[in-house]
């Protein structure tokens, strides 16, 4: 069941999470990220928020923006939620480096 929050609120959640991630990793290297568990966990949490918010967007909205890989975003959230002990920090870091 979809939440009563609308697409605008979900997009704000996504935007806020992206800003948080940018704050965490700005001026950081992969080595910094790899050695800082707090940065890793905070970043993964924000990626989970992005994925959950994307999952809650209406199908109508998603169809308006087909260039965005909604399924992959939600899929990443599912991996992060269910494979928390098997998360590869290098893959997460590489995802963060994509615009």
C-alpha cells in the first residue's frame, strides 16, 4: 500500500537524502569512506531512504520520467536493506561517484 504522502514530499525526501550524502562524502576519498564505518552506515541509510521514496512515487510520475532508472534505485534499496552484512563498500562508493 502506498503512503498518503504525495510525489512532491517523496521527491523532497530524495533531494534531502542526496544533500546529506554529498555532505558526508565531499572531500573524501574511497580510502576515507572505507575506513569510516559511520560514513558508510550514514550513506547507506540515505541510499535506503532514496530507494524507499522512489518506490513510493506514483506510477504516473515515474512514467513521466522514464529516463530515470527507478527499478534500479529501488533494487539498490532492497539489496542494502537485506544484505547489510554483505555490502561491498567499493560498489557503494562507485555508485556515489555517478552524477
